[in-house]
C-alpha cells in the first residue's frame, strides 16, 4: 500500500507505468483550473501543498490543458508547502487587526 504522494513519486523512477497517475492528475487539475478561470479570471494561480514537490511529474499536463483551452495564466509554486494556507490566514488576520487599529486613530 502506498501511503502518500511522496512515496508514489519515488516509485515512478522504478516503475514508469505509475506516471499515468500523475498525468491524469495533471490533466484533471488543468480542467479544474479552466473552469475556475472562466469564472474568476485570475492573472496568477498559486499551487501549494506537498503535491508541488512532485510538480515535475504532472505540471506539464496541466499546462498543456490550459494551452489547449486558450486559458493563459501564470502558474506559481508556493514555497511554503503545507504551511502556506496557515501563513496566508495569519497574514490576513494581522492585516485586519492593523486596519482596525488604524481606523480607531
């Protein structure tokens, strides 16, 4: 049994047939982003989490789907990994606190 993405990514070098899983993930992510972009029209999409460590195995498929759908967007990889959402939430909270204090002055 494979416990996580890291273990699966490590196995790809020994068994190239496992690349199919990452290819499918990349295509599915591309289709998801196309729908997201149709609605929100972002200029940049930041991908985060531990899956980003395996980006060399799937990101080319994601970019291919976006190109075929004519949905140009800058894809950036979060460097904070699993901590990115927590750091973003904390910075948003801090900014609201600062704005509240400034509003009182």
